[in-house]
């Protein structure tokens, strides 16, 4: 059993900041890449930011310079620091991780339940 649990979402005014956290737990041997996706009402799910186990990052153009992704490999946790938020950032944010389970021979993709971020103006 592998679980990803997100936290840190909520309501914030435009220009404000939030920090999201996602902790992976269960029968985990190793985690490769981790990332954050978001889905706004009526829109497709899109990649926000991703980070490899070695620390290489990738960001969507819409959040570059405003958001920062980081991770703590010892805690199996990934973070998303979101600054200068605007109404276009309103969405459900989902955590994603590429996981090798204990005793497994292949990597599998896991998703969290999502956390709501609402930016008001």
C-alpha cells in the first residue's frame, strides 16, 4: 500500500502565498520523480512543476518565477511554494510520484486525492 497525502491548500487573496505539502507513505523502496499537477473547473489537468530525485526541476511557463518546488527525500515529501498568486491559479492541486514498492520489479505512478486552492480578488 502506497499513499500520497496533500495538505496546505485553502483560500488566499490575490498576491498572497501558500505552501503545499505532499507526504508519501507505505511500502516504499524508492521514489524517483515527484510533481504537482492542477485542474481548474472546465479545464484539463496540467503539469505545474516536477522534480527528480536528484533535484532537477521543471515548471510550467505560467508559474515560472512565482512557484518553487522542493523535496525532502528522507521524509518522502515534496513541497510547492506558491507566491504572487492570482485568480488563474485557482484549481485542485494533485501530487504525483513515481514509486518503486518494496519487493517490486517495476515503477508505478501514484496520485494524491488533491487539495483545493482558491485565490480571491
